[in-house]
């Protein structure tokens, strides 16, 4: 056995020992099982009926998951996880995802308080050794039968990290909530593999050489103040395309032609990236910004495809 393997085995053994020390008394477990064995036969019939309902629900759920509304496409990522429980007052206001190992993010707010559910691929080198990191941390809990770790526990904030399955690491971040640790664990315990879509009003068209689509995000407190943001990455840094109701502030900007009409170019200054802006037929604004020449930002803006039927219905709702 190599030194690394020995260290890993030691960490895992210590982790299991800590959890075993907090396990319930074996006699209590046996008594609970004995009580279950004495349940009347009528309850068994109810259980059987529940199984039938569950199977039917799985079938219907599968039909929903495979519907065209949740098929991944350029600019329309699918986020694979949903919480079945959140504290009262929280509404969903942010979703983000993308191709490959791009993280999946969902965020709910209640005033200044926030709950964020994120999912990461274990194919991402940054998250590939999460199991070992969890095993090395002393502050552990169990989520869905798997060991999880708690970090950043300050009473009003906490981060809980666990492996949902062999391919995905999930985190539940709670901020500005009393007893945040307990809230984070309850959120995590109620996470299921129920997918939701990110269907905004923009999709990238052809991108200039060196740029590749990275992510798509939708955010807002309600459908009528929604915005869509697309991000592409390249050696010179990210390029962002945003559609929103707010004016980007183009007073004094140089007029240029964008998408066949009048647009504006704002040169980079004071640490802010250069920006191209144009008003869309809907009355909303499209801005494209990044550390790229004006011609390339215009090319990105010209190539952006508009979706006349974005899905903003979930903004401002508790769960979807």
C-alpha cells in the first residue's frame, strides 16, 4: 500500500468512527423494527398501494423529464436538482448552467437572506477529490446515507457539501438565516434529482474564433424584471451578452450599426470592459461586453438569436 492510499484509508476509517460514535443505540433500533413487524396487515395493503402510486409517479415524472422543454440545447441548459423544502418566504430568483462541467446554480432569496444550491461534476479536477476532502474534515453529517461536511458555520451562515452520486458534488449554501447549519442540512436532505430548465430570451449564434459558450443565466425578482445573460470564454477573458429592461447608459457613446440598426459602442475605461449596446424590437436592451475589439463585440451582438417565448414564469416563486 502506498503512503497516499494509507492516508486515505486512515481518513475514511476516522470518519466512519466519528459517525459510529453518534449512531443510535442498537437496542432502540431493534425495538423499532419489532414494532414495525407487529403492524396489522391492513397497513401492508396501504404500503402496496403506495408502491403502485410511486411507480405511476415515476412513469409520469419520466415523461416530464424527457419532454422537449427540458432538452439541453445551446443557451438552454438543464439543471438536474431541486429542493422539495425551503424555509417560508424564499423565492427563486437565479438559475445558471452550461455545457460540459459548467457548474449548475439555483438561488433563492428572502430579503437579504439567500439559499444557493449548486452542483459540480466530479470530472472537473477541482471537484474530483471531494470525497477525500470530506473524509478529512471533522465536522461531518450524513445526507442521503452519504457522509457530508459542514464548513463556514457561523450560526447565520453555513455551507454543506456532499456527493449526491458518483458523478456529482452538491453544495447547499445558507446565508443570513438563523441556525443556518440546520437549515442547510434540511435543504440537502430534501434535494431530489428533479430537473428544471434555464430558458432565457438569448442564444449565442456563431462566435468569433477563440470564444466558446460557457454558461447561460436567468435572474430577476419576477417575470417582468427578468434578464438573460450568456457567457463565452476565451484567452482574453469572458464575453457577456445580456438582455434586460434597464438602459445600459449610452450617453456620449459612439453611434455604430448593430443588428442592422443604430447601436452604441462604449470603449473600455476605469477597469470596465468595452461594450456594444442596441435596443431590441421588444424595447429591451442587448449589451455585449468583454476585452475584445469593437468589431468582434459587434459580431457577437449581430449573431445573437432572440427567443420570442422565454420561460420566466418561475421567477419569484418558492419552488419549481
